[in-house]
């Protein structure tokens, strides 16, 4: 997936989860943050960020810019991270179409529809293949990393716990069920649940893995104006017991 017009800026502060103050040239401006997560390890004063410019296509928008990416300084150098919470679903849609993401137990000829309700949850995708298999797919974007380990969530997520429990129920009723973690950066060693931040999510994810829910993780090739699913990353959900 690509963005139409991107400019570089410098992050100053985040007054609330929807708005950031960034410096563009010599001017401090308000921009929309396309991620309501905490992102505290990313949005640090002085960080280089990337904004999508909506000049000429504002529609009902109130702010001209949206913050969609950030450069994180690591021991290995600069890590480009896409933090647009809408990007993972778009990237997954593309990757399912071109075969980059393969769903275990499903044939390659997939018919995929966005947003399908099951029980009390609306999953990101519903898929059927020519073999008559039916599947629900939930996508989670990952922006948190530490020393090459990607993890989710960066804040407690009762909604995430609910989605995983509904996937377990879908699997029990005969559907193929998948949770796909889209790591919005590249170069990761593995994916882990962030038990330190939300142990309940890690526990329900481990429960799901024992209930026929497939847990997949893919990292992305990420630039200032694009994000594309690149390859699968090992999933290590039982790391505390290894």
C-alpha cells in the first residue's frame, strides 16, 4: 500500500491520543495521529516523523496532515516504523490477493470479504476457498519492538481479548480461524505477546493456539510512503516457559 504525498517533520508533543504537535519547517502545527495506541517509545520529542499531506483532497477533514510513520533510533541504526493503524488491514488485503500471506488449511484460491460479524465481534476478514473451507481472520498491527523482538499490545486491550475469544469459538464451530499480527517494520527476529503490559491477552492467545486458532506474524517492508507485507516471522507465544 502507498500514500499519495508524504513530508518529513519533527515530533514535538502529543496533547492527546488523536493529535500531535509537529514542526514542519519553522512552523509548529497540529496533525492527526492515525494510531490511538500509546506509542510512547516511538513519539519522543525530536523524533523524525512522516506526515501524509491531504492538501487538495481535504473533504471533511479538519487537519491537513496525518502522522503515519516514525524513525526509531536503535542500537542497530534507524528503524522505520509505520504507525498508521489502518495500514495493516490494507496490507493484508493486498498480501492475501498476491499470495504473500498463505493461510494454513486454506487452498490458494480465496474469496475474501472485509468485515464480517460472528457472535459479538466483527472480524477484519472472512474468506472461503474452492474446497469449501470458511475462515475468519483478525488483523493486529504491531509497532512495539525491543532488540528485534516485536510484541503486542503496547497497551491493555480488552477488545483484543474479546476478539481472540470469539476466534476460539469460531474454531470450535468448525471455521478456520486466524489472527495475523502485522509487524509494521522489518528485520524482526520473532513475535511475542506482551505479557508485561497485558498478561490476559497473552494467556488468551496461548489458549487460542491450543484451540485450533492459527497465529501468524508477518513483517513489512516499510518506507516513508509505503508499507508492503514482506515475509513471515516466527511466533513465540510460550517464551516465558522455554
